[in-house]
C-alpha cells in the first residue's frame, strides 16, 4: 500500500503546476487514475511531475516525442485526454 502522505503530496503537486491548463491535464489525470496505481506507477508519476509543464503537455498532445523513460501504459492513458472534466 502506498503511503497516504505520499499520495496527498502527489495530488497537491498535480493540481498546483503553475498554469490552469497543466493543472487540469495533470490534476485530472491523477484524480482519474491515481487510486489504481501501485508503486511502479506512483514512482513514474513522481518523476513525471519533475518535468516541465510544456514538455508534459507536448507529450500528451503529441506535439513532442515522448522520451523512452515515459513511454508505456501510463503515457498512453495521459495521451487519451478522456479524463479531463474541467470544473465550472
């Protein structure tokens, strides 16, 4: 089981990126999938959060090539963008 403090920290970091677009993309992704993640997925997401928002957005939108260390099922899920429900 993943430490609850670690999960809370990830949620905060996912939702406080610095731009509204990144907050929605990364925060909604975490809210949709984070509860299902094991250690490997959480570690992947922690590393992803260390990257620049413009890179993450570019990878998700397909305008930038995804580096090998981020390729896989999680990036595939991020690239679908079917999890974003913008609050009103």
